[in-house]
């Protein structure tokens, strides 16, 4: 279908070579958005229907399983859900977004933009082509999302909140498509009031701050994932007990395993927030932070405040302050490395390097962007899971962003300036300094090895030196006398 729209668009070109293909190209782009939404729904539905098929005693039919799959797909975009069937009869909100479910539609939207902007017969995209295609792709994607919301909001145990869906799904689609379009085709030739903001964004990109901020956020999450894995390995007995206590059949255990895998990126973000300092909440009265008292763990005697779930077994029973310092330290060093490489692109080239003040400003901009990124991840990784103790669940976005900004500013600026000075050094300075130190050490070792009983040894050495010098002078005098003789005298 997309190829058909593209062929019709190419057929309606003007004779001068300027394409008049907004209608047909818009249809092709909209179809790419519909296709991305359909593939995402199909992937989630296949997993849910597989679990429903393997269940020994399914309570509902395949229609309910399909509605649950649509609810999970909507939840991956940040849409808030309501659990209707509760013990108290009051609907319980579900606002925690499994980040693995969010990664799938983000990749599909990225693929849709890339296919639309970079077809097979065109290796390079036209400038600004992606920004024209992004709204059409979002329109097709939101059409499929609207059908999913209408289908699930009337029936089923879990229903989406329409205002939340109307806000989060378009924002999610626009953010992913616009960033991908900017990456592949660049900014369009803007005029008027939008020209100055576009130029400011380009100047910001030239400083290297966006790349450094993205690298810092990825470093925070990766080190947090390592920290969570180590903590989960230390408490593997509690994780196993929680896993077996939730369900008894294999289909239920497989569902718990899939849910834990979908929430594994959330655990990495939580561990990153723990390492940054603010920590995360496991309810209204349980805060997990390096300097906070340890909460009640599942299986620890007071599991009424913390639910029994395998990933929650990784919550440290004691403060891991020494281990958690690796999270901000790694992020700050990564920012310093990227900013220093941008400030001094060529080693020892002082003319092409930027000044120390510009390097410090680039670190501040990277810290600001990294703080905004951690705020976004903390917002997506947390949320309410009920109306009681679990009304507050996950990290708080504002302290997480401020902590990331503070750590990068505090540690990143000195590290970036030091790395900048290191890259500005002379190429052979290290070798020269090393050779000088080596020669001085050799002289010191020889001086220490010289004998200090300077009696007979020094006298003998002086006599040998004098004798050698006298012999050399006598030989030289004899040679001159022999050369001065004439043949007659001989």
C-alpha cells in the first residue's frame, strides 16, 4: 500500500521536476503510521493470546484477552488505566508505564519515519522532508490509537482514561517522529519567527551538549541496571520465594516472568535514582534511598507495606552508599569526556580549541539536558498502582532531575577542564618527562652504587689515570720527532 501511494506520488510530478505530491505522499506517510500501530498491537496481542491459550482454566474468552492486550499497548505510551474489578469497588489507577512496552512503539515509529524519508532508491533525504512526514505519520498512528481506546473503554476489567490517552499518545508519537526526522533529514529552511529558535538549536548541537547529555542518561541507566542486577543476585532467595508465591501453574509463572521483563528497565531507572541520591518510593510510607532507613521487604516479617514481586526483592535491606556513588561518578565522567573531545577536536591544536569558559558552559548545558532526561524517565518509570499505600510508587521526577544536574555540574566541570588540558598538551611531552625521570633515576642509582671507602681505590684510580695520560703524551712527542726528520738525517 505504501509503495502504491509512492508510485502515485511520483506519477503526479510537474514537468519542471518539482513534485506536486502532498496528497499522495501524505497518504503513504499516514499508512506508515497505521502500519506501525498495527505491528505494535499485533506484537503485544500475540504474547497475551499465547498466555491465554496456555492457561489451564481461562476465566474469560479471547475478546477479553485482546482488550487486555490493547490496554497494555496503551499503557506503553503513558496512558493511565483504571482497574474496575477491585475488592472495595473503587476503581484503582494504574499509572506505572513498563518501559519495555514503550520501547517497542518507539522503535516502530522510528522505523516508519526512516522508511518514509529514506526509501531504497534514495540514499540521502531531502532537507526538511522528515518534518513534513512526521505529522502525517502521527495522524495515522493516532487514528489506530483512537480505535483501540474506543474498543476498550466500554468493557473489560481494565479501561483507559480518555483524557490521559488524548494527551500522552500524540505527545509520544510527535516526540519520536520529530526527533527521528531531525536526525535523518535535518531542519527545514525556516523563515520568520521560527528561524532564530532553529539556529539556537543548531548552535546547541555544535557544542556537543545534547550528545553528552544523552550519553550521561544512558550511563546512569546502565550503571543502575548493573546495581539492580547485583542487588537482585544478593537477594535471590527472596526473589524466588516471591515468584512462587504469586502463582502455581506454568502459564501464570510465564506471565509473571514477562511482566518482570517488561519492568526491568523501570528497575534500572529506579536504581539510577537510588544512586543519584533521591531514591524511590514503595508506597506512601516506604522510601528507599542511600541515607534513608531500610523499608519492610517481602518475606521480612512486615510485607503488608511492600508487595511481593520478584524485582522488589532487589531493594537493599541496608544502605549501599559506596556502591551507589558509581552512578553519578560514571555519568559525570562521560559528560566530561564528550565535552572535552568537542572542545579540543584535534590533540594539541590550540587554535581550533574552545576556551575554558565555553567548556564549562557546555557542561552546564549537558547537565541541564541530562536532568530533563532523568525527569522524563522518572515520570515514565513511576506512577500510582492503587489508591492506598501504592498511590505513590516509584521515583520522584523533580528530585531525580535536580540530583542529576547537581552531580554533573559538581563533578563534570573540573573533569572536563582537566581532560581539555590533557588533550591540549604537546604530543611528546609525556615521553620527554618520562625519559628525564628515567635518566635522573639512573644517575641516582649509579651514585649510590659508587664505593665510599675512597682510600686505596681512589689513589689507584688516580695513578692509573696519570700513567695513562703520561704514556699518551710521550707517544705523541715521539711521533712528532719522527715526522720532523729528513731522509738525509735518516
